[in-house]
């Protein structure tokens, strides 16, 4: 049987795999790139189950720079992804992000704010009074204030994914509906993959974009990846009192966050230590009713009357070393690249990740050096400073 050969095989066709395929094809249209995705409905992909938030508000320089690039891309994304007369719409709502500050997180918030300012970001420090003025439903209580990013906001994640996928295919990338069961290597190099359908494919480059499933597939190449799937839940609320206008993604010091969504509803979530590890997608009404609602109603008393419409659960691919991206070639296997462990903030990083992977694979100069996210730090057990789990 002949073995089909590609230049690059990408495992997983979510936002990372599709962005990587697009940037590779855009850089060199003569490449042969195959994206293997086992579920083209993306029902369990983190991309489609995310809160779709984009923000400048990080505390690690490179994460901020990645977001600066994302903002730049989002401004021209719909033009760039247009195919003939088909122009996608990703509904970028710049409703802002408001990170609330109390005494406990004050120092960290000030430090991050100064760094964002230094890097030229649009970011504002709001007093508790200003918060109340802007959003009169909020009850800041003992809060000291908050940091507000006016360019932060949200997009339609599914539309962004479909746009990257369509453009990548238009430029020549191939999407195969199949399950990668094994990564193959020979003499210290990656050599291809085996598929559940029985096919074998060969390639000089294999990129792991398998999201929450990344460690499973990496293990077939003998790579132990510190990435675990953790269930996160989001709730959809219909409040009796409607805010006068859009609410920014508002993040309480406890980590609970909420924002308005189209149709006057509120989306709310919170990462909690007891969130289970594993591939579990059930959501729990009681968690909202008994734990999150009282906390929400304390900060927004008008939300003491609401209807829980529905909820959903998706998986964070959590990098247990430091909660940040693992990006680049695995030091022990030439040609095996990782784009994993985004731990809850990967959607917004996809443009920079796709471009950077392309530069590494094609040996092009880096527009932005993301070497800090190198997989070598996993082997060396050297964590980065930013937690980045929101
Ligand atoms: C509830 C929730 C809220 C979030 N909110 C935000 C947010 O507001 N902003 C933000 O930036 N990020 C957010 N994230 C994180 C973000 O969704 C992820 O970091 C990002 O989508 C990861 O993209 P990915 O392509 O790596 O993974 P995925 O989208 O999960 O795609 C991986 C794909 O790989 C496929 N796959 C896996 N293994 C195989 C295999 N062996 N063979 C073939 N196919 C395979 C899967 O079917 C899947 O489609 C959130 C995540 C969750 C769960």
C-alpha cells in the first residue's frame, strides 16, 4: 500500500490547528498540509465551548504582546479571511474587560497595569466610584477599584474557527476526518502518524494541536506532556433586571467572571479547585444555584432575580507546570512541534501561535520571539511567572 506523504501533518483542527494550517499555506502555497480532525462538528472542542474573550490584561510580557498582535489581526481579520465574495463575520464586540482589585490582589494588579502601560496598551485604572458610575448595578463594597481594558472584548469563536479553516482549505490545506492513534518516529525524528481508519501518513513535521487530548497523543511518541483536561462550566442567565448596556467581562478577585451576551443574557463562570480532571462534559445546575448565584448577587444585587436558562462544560487544557502555552519543537524529537497547554486563554492566542509555528517550521525570522514558551522548560521544570488561568 502506498503511504501518502505531506510536508506537515497537524493533529486537531480546532483554532490552533486551523490557524497553523492557514499561516503555513499563506507563507508557502506549495506546501502540502494535512489537518486530521476526528470531529468536524467540533462539539467537544474547547474552541467552540469557550467564553470567546480577548484581553490585553496579562502579567507576562509575551502574553501581552501576543494579545497586541491579536487585536491587530482582529481589526483586519474579516478582510484577510474573505474568499472571493464570501466575507466571514466574527462579531468582535469591544465591550471591555474589568478586572476588580481588592487589597489582596492590589500589588499584582498594579504591577500588571504598569507593564501593560509600558508596552503601550490601552488600559485604565478605575476607582470604585468610577466603577459605580459606569455600571450602576455593581456594588463595589470593599473593592479598591479595577483595571479596565477598552479594547478587550469577545468574538464569535466558531466563526473565527470556520474562517481560518475555510481559508486554509482555499489555499490548499487538506482536512481529513480521522483519529490519529499514533505518532511515528524514526532515528530521533518524527516520521508520520497512524490513523484509526488504518491509514498511515508520513511527514517531516507533525504538530500537536490536540487541545485537551494533547498529552494522550504525545504519549504515543513517548513524550510525557504536563497537560491535563480540567472541566470548566459556563452558565447562561436571564436576569429580571437588564443592564442599560453591555457589561464588560467583569472578573471578581475570587475568579468569578461574567459578561453580557447578545440577546440581553448574561454568561458566567468560575474556575474552581474542585473542578474535575478528565473528559467529562456534564454541567451542574446546583453549582450555580448554591455557590455562584449568592456571590453574583452580592456584587450585583439586582441579579437576585434571574432564570438559569442553561449551562455547558468544556475542557481547559491545563499546563500543570505554569498555566501557559507550550509552544515549539519537542527537544527530543526533531520535527515534532507542540501548540498545547493554553489553560483557558488559547483562543485569543491562535493568530500569534499559528504565525510563530509557521516561522519555526519554515525557518523564517520571528516577528515576535515566543521562545519563552519553549517546551524545553517542561523538561527542565522551569515555570513561567504568570498563572494565567482565568
Ligand atoms: C469554558 C471555557 C472557556 C474558555 N474561555 C476562553 C476565553 O474566553 N478566551 C480564550 O482565549 N480562551 C478561552 N478558553 C480556552 C480556549 O478555548 C482554548 O485554549 C483553545 O480553544 C484551544 O484550542 P485548540 O485548537 O488547542 O483545542 P480544541 O479547540 O479543543 O481543538 C482540538 C481538536 O483536536 C481534536 N483532536 C484531539 N485529539 C485528536 C486525535 N487524536 N485525532 C484527531 N483529532 C483530535 C479534537 O476533536 C478537537 O477538535 C476557554 C475554554 C473553555 C473550556
